[in-house]
């Protein structure tokens, strides 16, 4: 079965927050997702907090000592889903969040980035960005040199195919 969402949960030195964030994802009504917990701590406190959680959708990675961008990029390198979300360790998802996002993605298949204000995505607070807009405005115009400068992925879902295309284009010699 294809995974619809890859949710990256990067964390560092906030182990006391992680189990609630993890549980808010695992409690989703929409079940086609993976949760990648990317732990940038040197110690095992985060791992100890989630040790009792047994769910095959939860994948734990210890990166220890990376800067924030490298830690997030590590998470991006491990995704299997067709859409990517980054969840801050201090944020909790409403149990209907992924279900609503799936409906929005189905309604707007031409858009590869969906962003929203705070809370849960609703049709009245969405911004939709197409691949064409991203590639032409940000990459081909050379205004933005790489993937780190895309719209912030918090409160956003980005199609994995767009990330892959950006990574490919940014490595071309003519870029």
C-alpha cells in the first residue's frame, strides 16, 4: 500500500514534548502515513519517552549533533510517502488533520504545496502553490538557490515529487 503522508518530527532537547506530538499523529483517523522521529539529541531521553509506543508507522532516527537544516534534510532523505509534512515537537495534530489534508490534496491535484494559517487546514485559509510557480519563480529565475528557501514547511504539505524535482534541478550544471 502506498503511503500518503510522511510526517517528519524533528526534535532536540525537548524530549518531554515528543510523546504527545507522536500520539497526536498516531491517533489520526486517516491511517496511510509514516511518522519519522528525527532525534538530534546526544542522549537517549527522547528514545526513552517513546520506547513504550509500538506502532510500525513510527520510525526513529538518532542524528545527534546536526544543525537544524541538516537534521530536517536527514528526515527528508528517509521519506516514503507521496506528501511531506514537518511537525514541530511542540505542535499537536487534531485527529482529523490528515483526513482533511487528503481531501484538500484530492480537490486540488494541480497544486504541490498547500499551506494554511495555524490550526487545522480549512478551505478558507489555504494557499495553493503549483509546481509551475515554484520551479519558475524560485528555481528557473534563480531567485532562490536551493530547497531550503522554499515556503516554510510548518503548516504545509508538500508533494514529494516536487521536492525530488527541485533537488534534481538544483544539481543541474545550468542552474
